[in-house]
C-alpha cells in the first residue's frame, strides 16, 4: 500500500484533534457551542465550494435519485460529530474524547466490515481484530486516568 495514503490519514486524524480545540475556542468566543458548529460548517462549505469550482467538476444531479434515502443522513452524522466534540472536549479532555471516538469508530468498523455493508468489502471479525480493539479500549482507560 502507498505510504502516503497512511500519512495523509494520520495527518487528517491529527487535524481532527486540533479541530476540537479550535471549535471550543470559537464556542467560548461566541458564547455557544452550537454557533461554533454552525460556523465550522459554514467555513467548511465555503472551502469545499472553492475546491469544487477549482476542480471544474459538476454533480450529476440525475444520479441523486439513485442514492438510498439513508445515505443522506451522512450530513447529520457529521453535524453530530462536530457538535459532540465541541461540547464534550472541554469536559473530558482531548485524549479521552478522541480515544472514545476512535473506539466507537473501530467497533462500528468491525461490524460494518464483517457484514460487508455500506459499500465496504467483507472482512470477518477475527481474534486479532477484536484484540486490537480491546487494546485500544485498555489504552484509553489507562491514558484517561488522572
């Protein structure tokens, strides 16, 4: 596998941790975590619109009817993530927050891979996968101790 793909994933993951802190600062400044999330999405939308226009691509709107209704919930999940981290970050800290989020992602990934749903190929739940997820849980518990 291309090393750059892994490095990009690590960098984006690190960026998510930074995003939590930045959103907390915006929330404090505006006096509302909800408005921090709204601003986050407005800035993100503006950036993505610029990238889309620069890429000179256009959506194929006729294909929208082929998208399963449940797939449109992705935006709600993104909003739930940003809202959750903005509110929970100052309460439980970056390490615990991101560790628990990663644990939730890995647990969901185990199930999604096992079932081969949402466009992912099937990968059976195996002992090494379960042990790796359990070790992450143990790491979060240890790292979260004061």
